[in-house]
C-alpha cells in the first residue's frame, strides 16, 4: 500500500471519534441555546446571570434525556457508516456464533471477572490518588449516571456499548488495520483513543484496559456483536453489581479476599471460554 493510502486510512481512523464528539457536543449546545431562548422569551428582562443559571438547572435536570437523544443521533450516523464500510461486502455475518451457550457463558463470566479487576484498579487509584478519585466521583454524580433511572439504564447499558463499539472497535480499529498496522499496535491505539475521549484519568484508565480486551474479543469472534454484548454485560456489572457491593459494611475484610478469589476464577474461566479454539466462525 502506498504512503498516500496509508495516510488516508489513518485519517479515516481518526474521523469517527471526531464525528462522535461533534454530534454529541453539537446537540448539547443546540439544546442549551434552545432552552436559553425559550427562557428569555418567557421571562423578558431577566439578567444574563439569572438566565444562564436557569438554563443550566433545566439542562442538568434533563441531562440523561439529552444524552440518550445524542447517542441515538450518533448511531444514525456511525451505524450505516460501519455497515457499508466493513460489513456489507462480507459474504456472511457471524452474529449467531455469539449466542452459542458456551460462548455466551464465557462473555458473562468474563464481564464479572473483568469488572472485579477494574474494581481493584479503582481501589488502588483511590488509595494512591484520593483527590483525583473524589473529583471523578463528583463528576459521575453530576452526570446523572449514578442514579438508576430508565434513561440512565438505556444510555449506559444499551446505547453507550452500541455507539462506542461501532466507533472504536468497528470503525477506528478497522481503518487502523487497513493502514497495514499490526493488530497489537492498532488495538492499543484504538483503546488509547477510547480512553482519552472519557476525559478523566480514572475512567480513561479503565476504558483503555477495557478497550484492549474488547478489541481482542472482536478479533476472535469476527463479529462486532461479541464486544457489544461483553460491553453491555460489563456496564451491567458496573451498575448493579457495584450497587450490591456498596451495601457491604466496612470492616468485613474477608469479603475483599472472597472477591479477589472470584475475580481470579471468573477472569481465568471467562478468558478460556472466550478465546479457546479456532476463530468463532470457523469449523471446529
């Protein structure tokens, strides 16, 4: 492949993230302007400070609704893009391979094990950099993701995995591979971009680790359905298993040891079930 084509494919690998962020921010700004205009029309004479404060309060109350709509708009752009760029010309799609009982069980077990790995990562981060962790927890609280509502569930467990897998494991990793880059380097690079767009050290760090795992799952499965399902299961663990762990009283040290044991067993078993044998679409 010529240098010019490699550069073009490299540009195409960066473009999905730009589109992803542009749609999200453009819609948020549009809603902000619209809300501000309606408040100004309904309350003539309100000073700019009060107007901004009122608009901000309305936006924060509706943050999850805005996020869900922004995610849907992103999917309207990126899903057809991925389909026609990487799926349409393939002879067959291996989606059904994901739903074999042993493979689906592997993804479920792996999601629990990897969530516990990330839980250990968070505990170390909190011990080493408590100030950074406090800022992250405040950010999560403000974003509305901490509350278990219908819209936050749709955003976190359905739309985020769909959109992020299409953009990063589908488009970004796909275009990086078309440059001729080795899979290891391409996978690390897409995971690094995936981590950076989270825009904070805590979430960005574990998103990078998750992105590497999801990239390898995509390669093994041969279908984006596998990392999408694993991502959904991971977010489910991060939402509901995390809520259950928060109810454990402090001082019960043996619970921590038990969780480490479960983490090792689930991660090992999940990796074995997921990555054993040939590629998923090939005959065994």
